[in-house]
C-alpha cells in the first residue's frame, strides 16, 4: 500500500517506490533440462514466453533476469535464509487488458503474471497476488522461493494494475480493486490448467497465499471461489468491512492529523486519538517511520480509488497538507462522505463467509494495517458468520507490517515472515488428503526473544 515521501529514510524506503522497472526476459527454448517445454501453455494468455532455468529461486533468477529484486526488498528481514537450487520452467506473460502501468520486460501491459513449474513437482500449486501496489515478482523471496523448494508449482499476478496511480484504471470508483479480484481468479484457473498440461496430472492441492493486499485477495478468493482452492494463507491481509466498522480510510486521517502534535509536544490528546482509532499501545516507536513513508500516500491513493470526488479535480490530493487546507486528506472523514462512497467500499468488502480452511497471521505492532481494525475485526466477522471452524488466527506479538521494521528495531520486534511459513505448514497438515491434522487453536503468540527469529516461528 505504500508511497514514499522525501525524507531521511529514503534509502530504506526505495522498495516502496512502485514505478515499474524493466527487466528483459529473453525467450529460452526447450533443452534437455526441461523435456516437457513443448507442453507449456497458459490458456487465455495474450502473450507468454517460457524459459528453462537451472534455478527458479531468487538465487538464480536475479542473475538470469527473471525477477526484479526491488519488488520484494523490505518484505523480509535482511538475515532471512532462503532455499535455492530448484530447476524448472518459468513462464512470463500477460492476459488481455487495456491498461499499461506495468512496464516490465518492455511490454507496457498490465495483467502480467509469472508461473514457475519445478522439475521435481509435489503435486501442489500455490497462487498469489502482489502485496501493496507492487508487481508480479513481489512475492518471489517471501513465498515463491520457499514453496518451490517444497515442490509446489507457483503462480503470481500483478493484479491488473499497479503503481502509485493504480486508481486511474477503470471507469467507476472501485474498478481497479475489483480487477484485482478478477485477476486472482483468472490466474488460478489458468495456472491449474497449465500445471495439468505440463505434468499430465491435475494439481492435488491448490492454495492461495498472500501478504497485505495479497492477503486481501486470499480472503476474497476463499469467500467467493472456494471451489478453486483447498485452503489459504492470509498474512496481515487488508480488511474492508461491509458495514460502518473502521477501515483504512478512518484511521489514516486520524494519524495524519494527530501524529505531528504527539511527535512535537507529546500531546496526550493526540496520542489518545490515535489509540482510539486503532493504533496499538506500544507501537509508538514505529509511528515516525510510518508517518514519513507510508500513511500519507496510502491514504491518498486508496481514497482516490473509492472517493475521487473528495478533492475535486486533483488526483490523490495534496501530499502532507496541513489541517485546514482545502481538499486535504488530513481532514478526510469517511463517516460524513456520501452514501455512494460507502456503497463502493461495501462492494469491495469481505463477508467472512470463507468456504475453505484459512490461517491468518498478523503482527500486534502492525502500524499500517493495525491489528485491531484488520486482523481482529476480520476474525470476529468469520466467527459471526459461523465459519470459525475453518479459520485459525495467530496474533504475533512484536511483529509489524514490514519485516524491514524488524531490521530497524531488532531489540523490540520480531519478523512476521517465519510465522507465515510455519502457518503454511500447518495448513498443509490441516488439508492433507492422508488425514487432516487441525492446527493449534487460535492464539496470541508471545514474542520470541532468543534463537533464530528470522527463520523460525512456533505457533504451538
């Protein structure tokens, strides 16, 4: 969700500049390493190119040009160790679309995807959508490397529009996000067919997995198309409620209005307003980073997507404007906006009616998507809809939204990624065709303060 403001943390924030970068992927024809290259075909793709690679993980694709490191930098702790050495086929391509935010490969075409088919396949498929407004390679280090090493085929979409001006896609408010949901479904169907053709056998298990806005897609997918999946991993997913409950457009303006006063004078009223809006006590040390790097841009671009009339002819408002400035997002009050705006948000929202097992992990110090507003509220909605038996929810103490933040404050935090990976293994056992083993009950997991916290997490 992030957008960068000029600041002293600009070097650390480089990964959040989501303007598409060009990486040329030359077509590589079949050779003896990939004997079934002639069977590679993605149904519905308008363009596709296949490459036979010695290593499909980022250890190999960075060198070969089949990924873009800027897209996944910052989503994991710097010391995270990943597997490597997974040979197989990578397919890059795109589906029909009329927008052109994604300049990767020089294609200037949206709805780009990547599909990876490991030589040694375990019979499964993992499908993901990009977090934030990033591209199809954004999950390469966090999800793709890890599941490929386990033998899964992997597919990821850029969600059909991307970058800090994604709101320009579509004709009506909310159309850009509606396309995200469509592209997740489209890729899942196409990837399942591609896997079946390549391996001459349909996948036995298909999982949805995602972080942040990618987690939002997992939730929507299991609510609306559970027939396509066997389960899902939702890591700190965005929750858009269908009622008047708090959402990102209610707490972000509160933060923009109140944080400067709290920062400059320790204003207790400003602090109380932020806590009331949903920010966790104890997360104050993260507020400056989020104020300077994330909150303002996130508020403006998502508000523009669902409520473009708020700032008149402006596009995504005025960066870091002071309260009282006309059309300023600092003064945005979602509750007073027209019913049409609320109707748009409801149309994008979640019901809680998941139809397949799902595990959610969310950091208690998340300061972009505060856990009380997103993780806690969605878990409660699932229970309210009578689907609690299909859900496990692990609140990870000391984790925030970006594992980059752990690198900044290692003495106070822990990364979330290893907990997502542990949860994935729990989902595998839960959905095993050889006898389901339910995961531990939902719980708040105490912060791990010793050992290898960047690669290990227990949810027992």
